[in-house]
C-alpha cells in the first residue's frame, strides 16, 4: 500500500474487513429500500469509521449511535431515514452491574470479557465493560438478558451476581489512559509498537509473529500491516494503543500520530 493518503483519510479498508463491509452494506440497502430504521450490533471505533464512510454514499440516510452512556467506546448504530428520532430504548441495550466478593476478589477487564464470551455469546453482542475502580458494569443486547443471567454465574474462580440497572445508574468510568503525540517512521504495525513501547523493531515483530498483537480485537500476525485512524492495537503484556489521529508529517518526514495509551 503506497498511497498513505487513503490511510490518513480513513478510507482504507483491509481485506479481512470485507465481511463486515458486506454486512453493513446490506443494512444500508435495507434501510434505503424499506425506508425503516435498521439496528447494528455493537461496533468498535474502527467499525464506526467504516460505517460513517459507507453511509456518506446515501444522501437520505443517517446513523445514530448509543452505547449506554455518553462516552461509550463500543456502541450500537441505528441506520435510518431523516424522519427518525431515536430514543435510548430503541437501541436494545441492557446494563448490568456485577456483584462480587470485593474483599477477596480483584476483577479485571480481560477476566470479565472472557467469562462473558465464554458463555457462548459473540463479542459484538457486548458493549463496554466499565469500572469506577471498585464496581463493574457492562452492556449487552437486551434481547440476551435472560440468557446472560442464567449462564454467567462466575468470573474466574469467584461467584458473582448480575444486577440489571437503569442507564441513570451508570458508573463514572475510571480512565487510566493517557494521550500522547508520537513520531513514527512508518504506519506499519511493528513500527508503531516499537515507538510507543520503546522496543526494537525485531522485538516488536516477534510479538506480532507470535500472535500477541491484535488490531481491533482480531489477532494480526502481519508486522507490515498498515494502521489507520481509530484502529486499536492490543499488545499482550504491554497494553493498548488507540490511533486517534494521523496529523501529517514532521520536517524529517516521520508520521505524527495522536495516540491514546492504556497501561503503557
């Protein structure tokens, strides 16, 4: 991929994203031909970018997003004609609080996600998992509420109880991430990991080769894969990098990235 402008502009699609693009294209076509609102699964930031790009081709369609609270990262979208004004209830989202033995247990995001997806429910049925540092809440399809309550009785070795809550009771999420501006030689996956975590290119490539790196929550073993705006990189043992913006080039021709780093 030589045309970096397509990456900077957000219009670059990866081959592995084609199934999602096809799925969203079907939703857009259905909304247009039937002239009725269509609801998506929970979408990550990259998927939201793709939907925003595709919907620009339809003058009479709009997309509304909601994930259970104002700054949700994972949201459901409603693709609809301009007449439609959605209510929160239209997004079909339920919010649960996790009751657990706080004196003995120390829950973490990966542990909770593993238990939820281990119930047999796909990741795109779940929204954000949030904490205020002590309490935990998560969002899921409302249509799957009964199933989740029946299936998820433990997280790790700890017995838990799920309490359905109203959106007005959402926690104030504790944000331990930091925003930074970094200069990278290229937009390759290994180059960005090397720069952010101060690793050699060889060590970064090894992490990718051994399946320890995900792009948008999908394992990617291609160290030369190009990164786009709103991509989220998860590096096992190091943390998470979200590409918020690609702001052009520096005087020495390096790319200037605005990134959000969690657990650097």
